[in-house]
């Protein structure tokens, strides 16, 4: 037996080290069996805007659902189209899981209501395959929408020539009207956003 260990001790030690390393990697990767909980950032600001169907949409009357809030304008030449397209893919993920419109909503508010009429927003929604049962395109006066955006930390600058500069961010609001995450830049990822919404929906 002593001869066996003298001959194979190196292989035995390396096998033991490999088991320990694999266990450590699994613990880190799966979080020790715990979910990576989304922290509560702060209370979401109340608002009431108007959907393209003419109905009022507010933070309060959508309570009980996980919500995405996004400020945009249809004539945006760069970030708004790509972000809306990304959200359309999130929509499909949520529809596959049967939660879109029932447990999760998208609220997309225009910062350019003069040009973004209900008719033009309907065409915009159709172009991105938006399911209006769960994706609400919202309007208000320009001042009203800009004030709501500002309350969510979204700065909007109007050059009075039909051009807007704004922070491009997607905000995740939980069922209890609490902001759980703000996605910008590299965080604007369909898998990340869909997984976070599903985490809220599934509790």
C-alpha cells in the first residue's frame, strides 16, 4: 500500500485539488444556491400620462405588475430605435413565458409629443411589433413628460429645432412601485432585462 501511494501520490493530490477548485467555481457561479436579488434603489415617482388609445396610464393604475419605463422620441436618429428594437426582443422572451401584459408591462413615453401623435405612435409601435396589450406608448404635454423624465433622473434637452438630447436609460419598476434597476450602455441587454423582469414576476 505504501508503495502504491509513493507511486501515485501526485495524481491523488491533483485530483483532490481539482475537486476543491470545481466546487469553488460552482459556488461562485451559482451564488451558493442563492439568487442574485435585485436591490431596491428608491421609490418610483408617481405620474399620469395618456396612452395612444386615450386612456390614462399611471404608476398607480399599473401597480401589481413589473414595469419597464423608457423615455424616447420617434424621430430619434440613433439610440431610441436600437433600444426599442431590443425591448421588442425582451417582449418576445416574456410572451414565451406567458407573462407579458398580465404580469409585466412596458411603458414608453415620448418626449416629443407635438410630432409623436397617437397616429404616428401607433405606426411606430407596429413597426417594432409591439403588442399593445402589454406595451403602452404614452403622451402628455412636453413640459409634463419632461418633468416626469427628470423625476427619474432622465435629463432632456430641447434645442427648439426638433432635436432632443436625452439620457438613454431603461428603468425597471417592481410591483410595489419601487425602482429596482436602471439600465444604460452595456446594461441594455435583452437577456439581462428579461431575466430581471422574470425574477420579479416569479418572486
